[in-house]
């Protein structure tokens, strides 16, 4: 029993570390520390393609860092404080601290704020 649990915990930790081993995923995680976002907001904040944003959000979700919620037709992603095990919360905190003054991350945050202030065609009013 302990061997199975330990192996499972090790695999989950490896999955989490692999998820954080990519610059785009670190940038996405940091943007989501600011606010919940749909894929299109991540695209606008980071200046990346929709495919790239979706793929990386899925990786972070599968690693246990994110949760999804639905608002009408929109899927919003946010940091999952409830599902995250202890080390996941610690890793998210470390990422936030380590990147808080990074120029790329600061630029992403400015773009996110600009995107939130401008109306977006096709979004329901509550997401504008």
C-alpha cells in the first residue's frame, strides 16, 4: 500500500514539476494569479495562439494547478486552491514570488488589464 501511494505521489510531483518547466506555462500561471481567465484572455495577455494557450492550460490543469468553471459558453480557468496538495500551493507561491518583478510577466499583466478594460466582441457582458 505505501509503495503504491508513494509511487503515485512521486508521479504527481514529477507531473507538477514538468508542468512548471515551460516559460509559457509559468507566464499563464502568473496571469491566473491576477484573475480567472478564459482562453481568449490568456491569448491576449501573452500574445500567443489559441492552440498554444489551450494546450498549456490543459497541461497546468492536468498537473493539478488549475480548476475550470463555466460561465455560459465560456470556460474560465483559475488557480485551484482547493484541489492543490501542499506542495502544489507552495510551488504556485514560489512561482509568484520568483516572477513578480520579471519584465515579461509585468508586460503580460499590463496586457491582461488592457484586455479586461476593452470590450470584446462575442463575450457575454459579465466577462467584459
